[in-house]
C-alpha cells in the first residue's frame, strides 16, 4: 500500500479567515479516504492518531492490522461536535457533562454507556461502553467535520512503540501500512488524553492519567476522584495480539476482561533497547547508581542511553552514556510530557541497547509521565539504594 502524505501549512491554513486552498483540498481528500473505509493519521493536541470510520468493521480492523494491536484493547472515538454524542451513547451523567464543559475540546476522554448497534464491536472490544473525546486541534476538528462520521483513532504507531508526536514518527512506523498522513506539525501536549469514567457511586475514576487529579477535583466538587487499582500487565502487545487473534472481540486470550480504556493493559511506548527506570532517595544517589550501571553495560559492549532532567546533568561524569537525552527542567513537567516520546525515539536513532531513565515525583503531571515511563520500561525499576 502506498501511504499518501499531505504537508499542511498550519492552523491558519485550515481554519483561518484566509484558508490555504491546498490545505482545504488535503483535508477533503483525507476525509474521502475515511468515508471510503481507509485509514488516515492526523495530528491532535496530544499525539498523532490513526483514524478510521468507527462504524465500519473492516476499516477498524485495518487499524488493528497496521498497528499489530491486541484485539481486546478498545479504541477511543473522536468527534468534532458534542451533538454527535446523542447518536453514540445512551446517557451522559451530569458530572461527565461538567468535565466536558471544562475540558472539551481538549485532552480528555470520557467513557460512557454505548448505544447498541452504532459502532463496530472492534472499537469497544465487545464492551458496553465507549471512550469519546473532542480533540483540541484545528486539523483534527476540520478532518472530523469534513468526514462527518465518528472516527476511532488510537495513537498512530506500531503497538508498544513510543507514541508519535511528529508526522515522521508515523511514517517511521506505519509507512506502507496505512492510507495517508496529514502532517500538521508537532503535537503540543505530547501525552495521550486523560481517560475518566463516572462511576455508579458518583465518583470519577481515572483510567489513564494526564490532567491532574487536582484539576479534575476542581470540576468534580465533592465527588471523589480515584485511580484504578489493577495489577499492571506488561505483556508485549505483539505477543498479546497473536494470543488474542480470535473472532470474539470480548474474550481475552488469558481469560481476563478487556480493559475499559487504552493504556490500562500491555506494555507501551517502548524504545527498541532495554529500558529501566532508576529511583533514588536523592538525585545524586540515583545518578551515581545509574552511572555505574551504564559503565558496566558499556563494558559488555552495549550502546548506552540515559534519559534525565536538565538540572541533574552535572551529577553524571562526562560521557556517562553514548546517547544522553534531557527532558528539560524537573520543575517543568509540561516540557517533559511534550518531549518524552520523541526522546525515547532518539535512543532508537542512536541504536541504544541499554537505556536508563530517571524517575520523577509522581505528583501533578508527574503521575502521567511516570505512568508512561513505567509502561515503556515494562515495570523494570532499579533502586539506587
């Protein structure tokens, strides 16, 4: 398959008062691809998504095939207009509506009760709920509006790989496997959307972290905001995809239920080399332990990598790793979130085989960063003490 590539001029070219004719034509062509049952990658404010008509089972299956995605991993449905919810779900709880008021369009996915028969069961992994969001990106909104259909769209990468924040990341993973790529520049947030579900008791369960608990609580008022307590599953997605290659989309190969949202199951975001997360009671202690392990790995003939925060760089000896990547200041978690996946892909470009990453405090946005890092490292933690 030849993958069509459209380079857009920017947000103004899509939605501005003087729209760029070439951009308008690209959006129209990409929308026609979606209507025809093909797959199109497009930018959102979080990462690039790989879209297909959520009502078309064959089109949705093409997403799973291109990504090598386990069939019990549900997809998020993207819409351009909140009015479209009425066609997709049976109910929007009052608290869910309040969260939408606060964060739509934006990086928030809300899991809601599905209206029967409107979407391919492949989208929901056979569940009776569906995650829906309205992205805050002019290209995404223009494409969704032009296509006029609900669009299922996971991240546009091979399952298990770091999510794409640039169009070239999409092409690195999926060129020749998907219909097209709309290049709208770098994604701004850098981490996938936060996923929440309002529970029967009125609490808000965070199924995938991102927007901080404090920010959600400010909207939820007296309602509790809780994380999901579930044993982590770090099975490589490719192995899981083979194990769950079956006609019934709601029965996992190991007998476990399908997760309610993406990112709750399986290893994700991993570079090709071995990755471990280093924790320590102090930055100096963590740096000393990491430097020693990197030296040992280099002695074994490994190509080494180190992912750290800018202010900790002086704690490491010169040339501590073959490839050293900074996530920016520890005090700016927004910067770390924006560049995390691109940083992990840098190690692939350097052909690193042994990589260490510094842990960060799991407060605020740090919780989402550590969630992604732990998934990327398949749960491997090195205690500096």
